């Protein structure tokens, strides 16, 4: 069964303190791995899609990487506005192509 | 120019009532979804329609019935509401045929059953 585990559950960083969020997955054939950001009271906002091991995507202070077993979301020199819950989802190649989400990492960046 | 919109944003109702949530997308997508996010923020797929055809129907009580009148709209009707139905419901859409199938989410509907 397809599965996604995110760690840590929560992370507090000082402004400027770089770190990484982890998304470990098991899937029978990867169609795509997706990163979303969710602010309180809002819907998930799309950040990145990764399709194959070795792929990397960047956007401002965020960089997502992918291996055959996990993905990392690296946050470089974070700012308070980066505080949010970051969600990872995988889409397998079999069946209905549904997304399986992890439980997210709650990131708090302190000024 | 909202891409995926949902109404209402908040819904407070009594147990046993019937309610509907509406979703519309203006992205030209062919696939729409309903998700439930529980108090622990876990997002779980409930239903999906592709070109008005039901393609995903997870283990959801049959009190929940989705309806897709056209590709741009997906509604969720819930009969005989129960306390455990309290959650945030998200609509999403994607372009599955000829697209990257990236899902874009609406702002959510917070349902509270008293």
C-alpha cells in the first residue's frame, strides 16, 4: 500500500537558520511527488512537483530534492513568512492515480 | 480570478440535517476532487470526477453523495449529518488528460456539526 511519512512533525527555527524537511514514501511506481504549503485557515498551495530520482526544483528560499525513497524540502535562510504547514503527497502509477498525503510538518520561523 | 472556489466557507448545522457544499473551477481542468481534512490536518481523498465520470470513490459513508453537473463544478451533498462529519472539506482540480495532473485546491469549507 502506498504510504507517506513526514518528519519532523513540528519545527521551530530562528530567522536565517536553514533546515530540511523530510518526506519518506513507499509507492508501487512513482508518477509524481508533490509539495504543498498550507497556511492556517487556507487551502494547500502548490509548490513543486518532482517526477524522478535526482530531480531538483527551486523557488525563492525553497529547494526540493528527490531520491527513490524520500524527498527533502530545504529551506535556506528562512523568514517568518515561511511559517506554515508543509505537506508532501505521492501519486502512484497504478490504479486511480490518487494522491496520498503525509501528515505534514508545521514550521514556525521566529524573528 | 479565483481558480478554485468553494461555498460556503463556514457551515454550522445540527445533527441529522442535510447540507451541500459547492465547488467551481475556472482553470479548464478535467478532473475534480473532494478531500476531508480532520482535526490533525490529515488530508484524505473522498471522491474524484473526470469529465463528469466518477473515478475515485473511497470508503466513505453513503450519506455523502458527490454530483458533477459539468466539468467545472463538483458539489458534495451530505445527508443525516453526524458529529464525526465535522472537518474541513477541500475541493481540488487538475488537468489529467494531456496535463501534469497537479492538483490545485480551493479555500476549504469548515463544517461544524452540533
